[in-house]
C-alpha cells in the first residue's frame, strides 16, 4: 500500500494553490507539523502575482519542481521564483528518484499572513496522488468522513488498455468535509485528484 | 606383481626383526623366561612363582628354578649356522626355535614340616642345601598360526609341533612333553595382531598367509 | 631389513583415495566491475583417479584422471539506478478540468529504483588432471613418513560455458522487478537489455577472474603444493608390539630406526630396520 497523507507529501503527490489576489507571496518548504515553524529553516521562495490575469477558471498552470539535495537536507525548488498572474495556479511536486527523501509541506504567506498551507488545505486547493501499489485505500477527510480508493494491479492489463485508463485522472470533490464520489476504482499508475470545492483546513489521510 | 601377488598389500617380518622383538621382550618382561620357587626368588616381578615339587614318602618338597635363555628363531630357509638335530628338519612354511634352559634344584633342603611325617628335632637347625644346575638345550620346529581376534583383525603366531631336548637321557621324553607345552605357552604370549605387522600404516584384512619362506613371516590382504 | 611392507597399484589407489578425501578447501573473495560487485565463494574437493607406480630409479607415483570438482557460489550485486536512466510516469500528460481553477495537468512521478539487488548463482565445475608425484622418506619427529611431492602440472579452469546461465538468471530477476512498476510494460524488454548490455562488457572479465581464483585455490591444497610433501604412509617410530598388562608386564616396543621406500615391480615397498 502507498503512503497517503496530505499533511506529509511524497514524490507521488502534487499540491496546487490558486492565486486569487495580486501581490508578492513567499512560501517555505517545511517538514514538521503545524506549530513548529520556528524550529525550521526560514528559507523563503517568492511568487509574484500580477493583476493582469485571465478570469477565474481560465488561469495558467505553473509547475514548481522540488529537487532533493541530500547534502543540504533540503528540497530546492525549480524555478526558485515564479511570476504569475491573478487566477493562475502553482502545482508543487517532487521530481526525484531518491527513495528515502522525506515528506514535506508547503506553507505560503503574504503580508505576514498565512495564505495557504498544504497541511490544512483551503478552498480550491488540490491534492494529487499517483497510486503505485494495488490495494483498498480507506481514507478520512478531516478525520471524519470516509472514502475509499480501490486500486487494481496493472499487471493483468494489456499495455494499451492500461495506458488508456491511466490517461484519465478521476476527480474527487470535497465539500463540507465529505468526499464525492466516496468510492472510486482505478489501476496502478493512475492519479486521483482531490479538489477542495468548499472548506478550510482540509486533510486527507489513510485510516490505519 | 612380485610381493603383493594380486592383493592390495603385503607385509613381512624378517627373522632378524622377530629376534629383535624377542630380545626386547626378554629385557622388558623377564618373568616370561624365569620361573622359580620362593627360595630362588620366585614371586618377584622378574621371576614367576613355581610351587615346590612334593616328593612322595619324603614329607618334604624340592625347591627349584627354570631359566630360559633368549630364544632364537629361524625361518625357512635354514640358517647356515643352524644346529637342528635329527629328527627335526626345517621344511616349507616352518620355523625353528632354539634356546637353552637352565634347570636348578636345591638339593638336601628340608623345606616344610608336614603333619604325620618323621621330623628330627635335633636336626631342625641343620640346613646344607646344594644348588644343582644343569643346562638343557632345546630345539623345536613349528608352523605359523592365525586366530580370529575381532571382526577386522586377527592374531598371528607361531606354534611348535616337534621338540627335541638334549642332555638329560631317559627323562628326555617327559621333559620334552613339559618343554613343548612350556614353549608353546611362551609363543602364545608373543602373538601379534595383523595391524601390528603392518606397523600401523593402514588397516589390513587378512586374505592369505601367514606363511614362512625366504627367512620371513609373510601375510597378504586388502587395505581397509 | 627387519620388516617389509608392500602395496600394489590397487592398494596405493586405496591409500590415495583416503588422502584425497582429506583434501578440500573453501575460500571467498569479491571485486567490482563498474556497477557490478561480484562476491564468489569456492569449494573444492578431490576424488577418483587411478595410480600408476613407476619403478626406481624414477620412483614416481603417477595419478591419472584425478577429478577436481567443486562449486563456486557467486553473488552478483548491482544497483539498477546506476545502470538505468531516470524514468518518470506516465509517459504522456494527464490533464483534468477542475471547476473554478481551469485545466490542471497532473505531475509525472519519477520512479525510484530499488536498493541494490543481489542475485545468487551457483556455478559447479569439474576438471580432470593427471599429475606426477615424487616419493621420499621423511623423519617427522615421532613418525616416519613416506611422502609425495607433486611435480608442476598445468591446470585450466574454464567458466565461460556458464555465461548463459548467469545472463538468464539476471534477466529473469530484473524482469520481475521491472514488472512491478506500472506503465512501463512497453519499456521492460528494453530496460532489461540495458542491464544485460552493461553486463556483457564485463562478464568475460568477471568469469576469467573467478576462474583464476578457483585455479589459485586448488593450488593451495597441500597435495598440489610444490613445497609441502604429503604423507601417503605414516609409521610410528615406536611400535607397541605387546601392550602393557599390569606391573610385571610393561609394554614391549620395537623402534623403527630407519625406513626406506622405493617402487619396484609396480609396487610401493617400504623396508624398516629395527633398533
């Protein structure tokens, strides 16, 4: 079974935040739970959001790829700074084939106010997870409502069928802390996209 | 194939080797060759004890001793200096053994008080023994023997069949009879295990022999 | 010459078989060739052969068709990450329309290769050699020995016929690992070939090194040492002819003062003189 926890993102995950207001945002890449920010590295990376964007629902995607640097024990983002416009969105993910790189989280601020934090997702934040191991994944949203992802092994599928299924990333809406659909079936190699349609401080984690 | 004659191994003890062994036995276990009653020291570690001879009607006993010289063994063919007397001859697969036996008695010794016999109190303290000795020369001819010892080993020995003792006239036959048993008893103590004849180099299962020829005692067998 | 012991060629064969049964050896070593680290553990044992006894003055014990056989346990260790490139899946872009956001293209995931794999492979080997041994008598303290000392001989171990078995084993193992990764079904054969291609450049060097090692290990056996004579017959100098039997009967010994050994009429003949 995969490791799945929106509070601790791995190389199988992606985290997305939409920027609705122009301004200068600074974000940090953290390893510890909320409350321990003062114990961690203070390195901040910049996202400049300009006001000349498209309308809501029609923004552009900016990918920030995190590379693990074992010497510095840190993820280094590429690009180091992002220039975007209003209603654009940034998708963070790790690109590394180092198996033991630690899970991380993204926390962004603007004008000394926390704006987004992957450890507690806000409205219109997105979590993606590519499932690599088959199994029945029972998870909880905010430690309350339950959902399940049934992952079948790719080994029984011909390559073309597998590729065709993997070209689709099913969407699970979270509203009021409840996942919809609450049950979904995929094969290994497919990605599930959880979209926080409505809510604050949303977490998705496997039930142990 | 000369020596092994179709078998895996061959071992032979030359008469010189056997005589060296007998020399060592003579030095280390003298009591095999020396016997005496208590008066002549019998009962020590070097001299086996004999009981004195009862003389009928005399009410006394005779103390005596027997000492055998280091015997010498000759395997066929007969040694050049051999003195085997007739009717003894050394034939195929035979050995001869020769030794001198010194026989002594204490003559004139009143050794023991027996009930109901004449005993002169006055002469109780007199004692004038004379030690009389004579040397007998002994020759014997015999053949090699083999006896089972265990599942894998055997005892090789020598046994005499005919004996001649000289220098004692009419008692010859009696003494020859006694002497033959005596010599065979001695030889029985000298039996060797097959494993000792190959000097411990490997295990040997006896298949042929023992046989005496060419001045040697020979055996053949398989290596185990 | 107080005692003579003779052994025929058949008997000498039996003595030699006992000697061979005691001659065995194990040794290990390892080395690296690029991404491949190979450990190898050799076991060697000797058996068989027939003896020919060559008469004096040559006095040679000739062993025909001695079988040297054994097994080398080989461990191939390699890190797929050092051979295969970084692969990220899926090999195509996956995008989904999310309301209020737009078209979001989900990230590729780059596959971390598993930790180094160790594949054990057993390579048995067997070779027949013939060797000549000189005969000598040695005073070894409390024993006399009739010893054999080998004359130099040639020995060639060839493991190259095992290359196919090694390649098959590695191919099967790597194929199994790659099959566990989704979405690379079309790539698996190609990636397996990458591993085998990396191996092919060094496999003959690896087998040659292991063959040399086996060769050297065999020559470590006492029987093949050009400097260490090996006893074929051992005689205790002091032979107990009559065991001790209590105080009046101490042990009666004879002492072997000298020993000679020669080959005559295709028999190994040892003659002993007693003190």
